[in-house]
C-alpha cells in the first residue's frame, strides 16, 4: 500500500475513533442530565414552595423587579428604603429568572424554580465535561460527577447535614437548594466547571476564543454568587500549579473578566463584603493565629508541590 494511502487510512481511523468517543460522551451527558432531572422532576413545575425560611423570596423579588424594569434597575427601592442593585444581590440569577418569566409567561416563582432545576441537572454534566477534557478519559469522566453526590460521607460525619431525623439517604443538594435557599451557590457551581474548562483550554491550547469564553464564564460565576468568584480564583491558582504554566493566560482572563463584571462587583462592594463577613453571624474577625495558620497551610501546599514535581 502506498504511503499516502496508509496515511489517509490512519487519519480516517482516528476520525472514526474521535466521533465514537464524542457520541459516547454525548450519551453519557444525556444520561447524567436525565438522572438529575428525575431526582428534581417536581422542581421544574413547582410554583410556591411552603418554606418561608429560605432566601427564595429575596431572589424572586429581585427577579420580579428586573422583569418590571428591564432597562432601569440601577437602584433597587424595595429593600431598606432603597439601595444600589448590586448591594441587594448579585444579578445573574434574578436576571435569568426574569428572562424565563418573560419568555414563558410563568409566575415568577415557577420561573425561578425552572432555572434552578436546570442548573441542578447541568452541574454534574459540566463537571463531567471538565474531567473528560482534562483526563481525556471517558472512564474517569463519569466518576467525576461523584463530587456532586458526595453528600453521604459528609452527613455521616455532621449530623446537622442530615435530612430528617437520623436519615442517611436523600438528595441533600436539592434539599439545600429548596429548603435553605442555596440557589445562587448551586447555579454558580453549575457554571464553575465551564469556567475551568475554557481556562484550561486557554492555557493548553491558547486561542483568543478560549480566553474570551474563560473570561465570560468566570465573570458569570462571580455575578451569580460572591463565593463563586473565590472559587474561580482558587481553581485558577491550582491549575497554574498543576500545569506549571498559564500565569499569563490566567492574568489576562482575570483582568478581562473583572472589567466586564465590575459594575456589579465594584471595589467598594468587595471591601464592604470583607468588612461585614466577619460579623454577619457572631464575631469571627481574624487575628494573628488565623494569619499564621493561613501562612502555614500555604507553605505546606507549596512544599508538597515542590517535592512532587517529579
């Protein structure tokens, strides 16, 4: 067989393998999504939930305000005689709720629950994509979503996490989202693997589009929940250490990401969160011991990284 024909055959075989792996990945993604959709099936059509202790009412009200004032919501007048909207809550989740309400005509609470149900189902899928991209393994990828189902070990150790008296089985993530109103955290977690995925591609493959998408997703996580911003930064730092490169890509992505979200997360708000976080429930102001513990922990991780570089 001529060399040219042999190269064509090898190329066609490689293309066939890639298509087969892609189809299998799509099938696994649908399976993961379907399993989660079955778990939270009632949430897709739920309207009012008989729980007045969560933050859902706040998110619903902000979303309702965005729906009524889509082009003028710099000032939110319904809390504490009025405040800047970014001080009420990060805007992406209420915006998604308002858009869903406008498109479907559903009541505000049902629109919010539909967004939450979709995020609940997408979180393990996006984590699967990240693991597949990083490991290039369709065997490891499905097991990565176990991070979303690791509630069992936690609630065995911490009784307060159990659903009901002495229960050790249940959809704890769904319970947290509905009962405690942890909606923004779950939506941010659903998008966080995508931020890591595109950042990984920006570091490994380069390309303007990968940087743009990494910045867009990182910013989206931050304007969904303030803790998500910390998650993006921590993950980016770990990625740089793991790959031993990527500082430039991370810095460019981080700067561009903050530029587009800065109207909703200005430095003044970041400083206010920093001041208020220590005394929201009790007083937890850090002292010298806390700073020492942080430095020791960082030093330990640096030493582990240094001696395991191979």
